[in-house]
C-alpha cells in the first residue's frame, strides 16, 4: 500500500514519529502499531475517520490508503 510506504519513508527521514500520529488519532502506540502490522499484510483496519486524520497529518490525499 502506498500509505505504508509514505509512513515508513517519512519515519526513516525522521519527519514523523509514530507516537505523535497515535496521539493525534487518540489511540495508543500499540493500537497504531497493530494497524501498521495489518497494513503490511495489505489489510486496512484504520477507521474512515482515522484515515482522514492520518492523511491530513501527512499532507497527503486520502487515496493513498486505497492504492
């Protein structure tokens, strides 16, 4: 998924931290990591609202979760 690639690329460049995104979403780091683990398996378990918030946080279009 394109969303996973963008998340990992920005984390590697130290532009984002997963804990910051988790706080922004109002979930624990463990919950966020659970969703990331599922993304790696090509399963999107984020809710629609979470997808919108992550897209805003990254400054990306929401479609990255569906490519």
